[in-house]
C-alpha cells in the first residue's frame, strides 16, 4: 500500500500541533515501557521497537520546531515552543534511563547486520553523552541544564525573529536603489520612507544606497537585533554548555560538540580556522585593499572599510571593473521563473518530477509539491519563500516528517525570505543551496532506521551537498533555460562569464568573513569572555579584513550560535568537500546521467547510513582532499 503524506489542517492549527505532538510523545513513552517490561525480544526486534519510539519523538520535535518558527499565529508558535520543550525533556529523560540503557546494552551486536549494528552503536553513544552513567545528582543537574538550554535557545531565536528594526529616511536618500524597490517603499504620512532589517530591505539597501550615513544606520540596526536581551541569554547559554560538558568529563563544550563530527576535537576546530585564515590571507587583503582604493576615489578621507561599506563598494567594483551591474542582472531573475527553473534543473539532474499539490498549509503563499521518482511518490516538499511577520528571518530547510521505509514519507519545508519580484543572483544561489538540503532530506528518506533518515550525516558534512548544488546556478547554459528578461531574452553567456570573474575577485574577503563567523562560534564557547562586544571586536581584527561598526552587538543576532553552537566552521569544512565532489562532474555536461546518478545514489540517497567520509569515498573512488578547494580559493 502506497504511503500517504501528512494531512495538514485547514483550521484549528493550535489543536493540530498540540494533539500531534502529545500523541507522538505518548507513543514514545509506551515504547520505553515495552522495552523495559521484561518481555523477550530478539536483537532486531529490540531495535525495531526502539525505532518506533524514536520516530515518534522526531515527529514531535520536527513539527514543533518548524511551526515555532513559521506559523503566522503567535498562539500556535507558543504552543509549538511548549511542545518542543516537552519533546526535548523526554529525550533527556530517555537518555538518562539506566534501566532502558541496560536493555539496549544487552543487545548482541554480532547478531545484527551492519546498518543495525551501527544504529545500536550510535544509540549507546547517545546514552553516554546524555549522562546515563553519572550519579543521581549529576544526572539531575544535567536534566536541569538541558531543559534550560532548550528554553534559552527558543528565546534567543524568538528575539532575532521578532526584533525587526527600522530606520526612517527622506525619499531622496534612496538614490541608487532599483526602481522597483523605490516603488515598493513609498513615503508615509510623515514624508519619510521606512527601511527594515528584514532581508528584502536590508540586503539591497546596503548594496546600492549611495547615502553612506543611511547605510551605516541600517547596518547598525541590523547588527544590534536581539540586544540587550540576547547577550544576557548568550552568557547563560555558554556557561550552561560548558557546565554540561564538564559534568560529562569533557574539557570544553567544543570538545563535547566535536566528538560526533568529522573533525573530532575542539582543538582541531581552532587549527582548521587558522589553516583557512592563512590560505586566504593574501587574497583577502588584496580584496580589502581594492575596496578601500575604490572608496577613496569617492572620499580620500576613507581609512577603513566597514560592514556598512563593503557590499556597496564591492558592487561598484563589479560594475566598473567587470561590467556586471547587479541591478541589471536582476532583470533576468523573476522569482516565479527562478522557482520553476530550480525544479526543472534538479528534476532533470536527479531523475525527479515535482507535482504541484493543492493542499492545506499554514500560510497562503506556501506552495506544495509531491516528489516523484520513476512515477512513484517518494516524498513531499513545501516552499515557504517570502517574508511575513513573526516568521524565521534567514534561510533554512526544516524537517516536517522524517522518512521511514514502509511507515512514513519524508516531508521537508524550505523557509526563506525572498522578494516576490526580481531576485539578486546571490539569492538565486541561496535558493539552490537551501533546496539542496530539501533534496537530501527527501532522497535520503528511504531508510529503515529513522536515526539515519535524510540529512542525518555528521554536522560538518551537512552543507556540502547544498554548496555543490550552487554550481548549477552558475552555469550559463543552465541559467539560460530560465533566466530571461521581460522581453523573453535569456541571460547572455558573456554576462554570466563576467559574473564569474566578478565573484572570483572577492573570494578572499568572503572566505575570511566565513572564518570570522567560525572564530566567533568557536572562541565564545571556548573562552566564554565577560565582554562579548570586546571579544567580537578582537576576533574581527584577527580574522576579518572588514572593520566592525563600533557600538553594535553582532552576537545578539547571530542565530547560528543556537543550532551550530561552536561549530560554524562546518560551512567551510563542508565547502572543502563540496569542491572536491564537484570535481567529479564535467563542467561541459553538468547533467551527465552517470555521475549525477552515482552522486544521488552514493551520497544523497544513503542519508546518514554511513560515515560522511565513506559516502564521499564511495562517490569519488578515493578519500576527499583539500586540493580542489585550494585551487578554487587561489582563483583557478
């Protein structure tokens, strides 16, 4: 019998979220009771029962995390947050249950196949990392810490999501902005125009507005979101994570966090950050010097480039030196055409079909598609791509349902904040990137064990498939299939070539910015400084080539400090692997069925059923290396 997707309600979302979460956790509790009731089970039967409970927990956790971030009704978001706390508390309690642990520890791994034995090994590791072998007082304190961390992370994210700041400026200060931006931002009754820190306002304003003071004003507002509440929360969060790691016998939170990642140790994170910083140093400084030189043409008194200047002068350099006008490029990227082009490209690449579905969703502008392979539905995706009040402010893929073979179809949600009209090419690559996570979730969703379903690899590999998919948004022949202007003329191939050159010109600065974020993520957790602002300023001087704005509070709006904690380095680590995997493709034929099919089957479709290094080796026929990344960073 074919599996059916989750049916979402047309109304009464509060009851739906509460009931689905409560029912799932009730199922999970029943499974724990069955595992501990003394009944005889074979090793495989024990794991299959465990999988039923684990699936239920993930159903509750995935749904509540999603709707706490995207549902337009604040009441529903609050209910989702509450049930998300319940799910997290249950996992903490389960992972400290010594009687339950004894049941799993008694399973004879030699009687299991390799996939099942791997599940058992990872599950027992989770128990240990949850503190099952600690004394009663320690386990009680670990439970308190876990519960409080969940609440802090929710509050931190809520402050970033809800703290939409704005500036009000005279219409003439919009000089440099595209006509459609100006038309969509009329003056209010006071004669002033409001510019917010939401992406569709903030990003183009900082890139195109000629008025430097206005750019600095909106940049200050953006880099102070969540302040001061989130700085106090961050201090508490860092202290609690350090205490948790210490109680479990680790020297620091980064060591605890890195244990389950490819990189292995916290110290290796610091070494990786400095390695990439050194590799990119010369190019980054040259990029920064070029920005400063261009700024000094406008104003000789310029002595440094700040975050309020970098996008603007980078755009001027691309326009003047490479004949790439991003505002003109936008004319080729109408949102609706880009969305259809994305589906066409990925469908052809991976042998998929997307069938539009008229289904209930949580917002009117969410679009839903069934994903078909060989005519058979293998999952469902929901695209929530435009901003609205109370919605998550960045771009990410969220699980709605994790796929389990024979039990439930994978469903994923793409959450972004794109304009409804013309898009920047950078936004197009972001859409391809995030859609890569969605594909990984669906294609990797045919797993027996929910633990390995979808994007379930080590965290420092998670970004690699998505980073690689960005390459298809840079190919001229591919872009010309959907990137057309109002007259129907496709984007010129020579323009795409110049876009490549222009992007290459700023690669060093981009790399150092990513490493700065990585350093913030790592060193705040490693050192736990008393003054976050001072620490951020020092890390900026050490790793970034762009000067920070004084009296701002970057860390308060850096949402990755919750989910990624000390491991933002994973973006660059994944990029090393992504560049190496892409080297297997022929740039002259990015749709070659043999390599695309092998990549789909050896990397995406296997989900987390093997270590990431083994997945990559199976695809490449060798271990991954830094070579392709080094060549890319050098400009080859």
